[in-house]
């Protein structure tokens, strides 16, 4: 069962216009525009790195979209 939520202040994305969150069981997938300044060369197609918190994986897709994979928070 998947739940779809819009994001307000989750993961510092309060400045992104079109972000959403998909919850699949005990995991969350957050998709938003990548607005942060990267201080390294980003691969033009897919770039994967560790997230800002433990257990997070950040994927930058086409240098524009940020996909964050994480454990679901308890509601």
C-alpha cells in the first residue's frame, strides 16, 4: 500500500515548489527539485551519495531532480 503526501518542511524542502513523498511500507521516497549548491562535479545523468542523516540515500537525476530514499517516520 502506498501513501502519497506533499512535503512542507520535511528534509529542508520548504523552498521547493513541486515536491512529493511516497511511503511504501517502512520506506519513504521523496522527489523534489535539487536546489542545493553542490561543491563537487555532479554526474550529468545519475549521481548517488549519502544523505544528510543516517540511513538516507540521495540520488540526483539529470542534475535537476533530487530523490531521497529513507526510513519512514512514525505518524
